[in-house]
C-alpha cells in the first residue's frame, strides 16, 4: 500500500471543526465514543442543551461509517448534567455499499440520555441533485440586531447562552408568513460549518411555536429531526422557522436552514412540551419588578 | 371496583379502526405485538409498504402506553415479504405521568425490518392549543380526478395499490407553491380516521420530490417522520406535499395533512433514495411501445 493511499484512508470523520465544538473521542473502528458535558454545551441550568445531543449523534454516525449524515432524528430522553461523561454507541442496523442505517444510544452510567435513528451515505454518482425551494427574502445579518424581545432582550440572552452560538433576529422583506420567524445564526470560533454544526444551532423550533401563539418563552424539545444537503461555506445560517400547531400543551414546528448565498442546507422539525410560556404583558411586568428589586438591593 | 370503573379501564388502544387496517395483535400488558404482512399491506412487489410500518409503530406505541401518539419517526431498515409475521416490540425509554418516550423494533426472526422513536402523551389540561397555519386553497375532492399522469395514469394506479387507499390529485386555487403537490387521500372500509390511519396514507413525499424535479417516479423512503394533532372526523385528508431538495441521489421533503374542514391534523417529513426516476418524454415513449407490442400480441 503506498503512502498516498494510506493518507487517503485516514478517517475523515468526526470533522476537526466538530471536535472543536464537542470534544467527542471516537473509537476509529466502531465510531462509539464519549464526551464530557461542559458548561459551553449545556443550558444555563447545567442540563444538556438539545443541540449538543443532536450534534453528537451526527458526529457518532459519521465517525462510525465515514460517510456524511443524511438524516438524523434525536430523541431527548433524560437529563445529563455538567461534568458528566456521556457515552455514545452506534448500532449499524444495515450497512449497504452506499447507505448505512444507524441507531445511536447515549448513556451516563445506566441512564439513557438520548437516542437517535438516522442514515449516513456515500454520494450516488449522477444521482438526483436539485433545490426546489427559493430562499425567503429577509434582512441581511449585518442589518439585524440580537434576538430582541421586551425591554431587557432576556429571551435573546437566554438562547445565546453559549459563547459559541450567536443569534440575530431577521425581518421578512415581504409579509411575514403565518407562524414564521427568521433567525440568523452562527458558530463563533469553530473552523467551518458542518452537518453537526447545523444540528448544534438548529434547536430553535420551540421558540417559534411560542411566538406563533403570541407568547414569550419556549418549552423543552422532545426531539430534533434533521435532514441535510451538502453544506457550502457560509458564515451565517438563516433559520426560517415555522410554529405549526399545538395540542393540549404539545407543539410541533419545522424549519429550513439556508446559507447566506441562498443554498438550502438542511430541513428539520421538532415536537416540544410547551410549558414555559408567558404573555408579553406579564413578562414586562415581571421585568419591571425585577429591576425595582435590584435597585433596592443593598450594595455589597 | 364498580362495573362502570372497570369498563372505563378497558384498553382504548389499539383503536378498532386501526385493527381493521392492520390486524395487529397486541399484548395488553406490554403493547408488544405482531401482524402478518398481507398483500393489502404490501407494495405491488410483495414487500412491506412504508405506510404500514409507520402505522404499526403508532399502534404499538399507543397500545404500550394507552396514550395518543404525539410524534413517531419510523426508519425502514430491511424488507419483509407477504406472508411473513412481523414482531413489534416497544421499549419504554421514559415513562412520565404525561409523556412516554418510546423505542420500537420490528423484526422477522432475527432480521430488523423497521425501527421507530417517538412519544405518546396524555393531554395537559389547559396546555397550549392552537393552529398557526391556514389550509392551502385547493380544489375539493369531488372535483379531482384520480392521480393522473401521462396517457395511462400508470403512476396513479401504482400508488393506490391497496383497495383501502384512494388518492386524488388536487389543484391549487392560487399559484402552485414551489416544489409542491396536493393530494386528497382517504381510507376505504375503515371506521374512522386515527393517527395510525394518517401514518398509513402519508408515505407520499418521494413522489413529491420527483415531481419537484420534473421527473416521474419515486424512490424508496428511508424513513417517515410524523407529528400529530388531534384528529377530527373527516373522510378525505389533504396532503400538501413539498419536495425540498435532493443531493447526489437522496431527496428530502415534507408535508402538512388537513381535514376537509381546514384543521391541521399532522405534519411530516421523509428522506428517500431517489432511484426510480424517469423523464416524462421517456415514459410516454415506453407507454407507446408497450401499447404497440400489446396490439401485435396474438389473441389467446
């Protein structure tokens, strides 16, 4: 075997950029691996951020097959907490010449934290390629402010909890489509956008569901279902989100994800338990109360 | 315990209407069960029809928890064939007071045929309820013909392979949205529409992807991801399908499902391997060749 061939057979997955985001150590033979839940990968309350679970599933599937993830759905089963080591194991349900069908189970000890199903695939030469939707016309990232709501932009700060994640609220050039909200998102300090990167930044449907219902807040995602195209180079990703419906406390929504140049790079959908909802009036009243209380607090 | 209480505790799932569609025998305690793949539940080539797998997963999740399915993604791993008995087992990953998180594995002997992830839930009293999208304006079912294409309507016959399934091609009242096609679907001889019934009739995204690409044909679904609202009484279901993109032979698309009265009853998405595609011209030429050959065939 020549040196050139050997070099070509170096594992391509997980991508270096992905390991910068989530320090996932994968076994080269099986793809099984583990990562520690750090504060940067957790929600402000120290629990697993959904985007981290979805991205780790993508990384594990790609590492196990050395193929690009095609679609991945991740179900969030139980909470993990900052400091814990999450073991991610990949089961190869069917390993075809092109398509690999996979099942992922992530555990901390004997607790199942998240599970995934999905496929990764080698390209089919000459296979159908095309984009059948136009990019929605929205304000460019440089003309958009941080996620704004109410006096304190509390919602924006809450969502951009990680220094790696940045969100900006876009406005539609034409009439706002029903149930829709548009967000520009980017990852900072990560070398290039990948499928795992898109999974990391796309856990935003619950916010769109509450917005569609005229509320502020969100809920907790039960799952994140993602379908990927090829990912071109782009700094910002447009998430065109759509809150679709809610039934007795459970909401569904979807999104398309776009490069700055108008390439459709992923689609997705989520179901969420919509338990953290407030009326905008109520929220403003609370924020005024908090501000008053802060003004009265003795100086330390 | 009074007789009335006992009667109220009779298992409500699987629904009778669902068992009329798929003769799924569920163990009352575990929800695990089995069904035989009959010709009515198979594709014309005798292999498992994707909608059957998705519907059986919904039935198993509901039987195991006695709760309505909230979302279910079903991955099609390997083929089963007419006559085979498919065993469906349900693993309760997390069993909350309201939300049950589930994983389904369907096997024939030691072959995994399909897998699912999903949740079933009891309603949350006073929980967020709303519909944030308007129904698309399309021609009513009575004004629509069977799925038409080309001289022989071959595609329509192919898709309505089961006498239980009927499809009609709807036309949009306004401009056809990019990548979209609208189909009215109904189940015949089944007592009422359920979540499993919607799963059974909603395996149509691959057709929408090929249409969006200007082709005839379809592909094989790798999965079917479904999210359910409450299902009102309706004879026909409108599938508003959208072919979104294809990359090197793999296509993604989504749909919304509507009652005749305009209630959004489900949303879904699928990824498919797009391997059975023809140009319309090529198809017409073949059909003419077949017709000529038939005319020349000696009478028996």
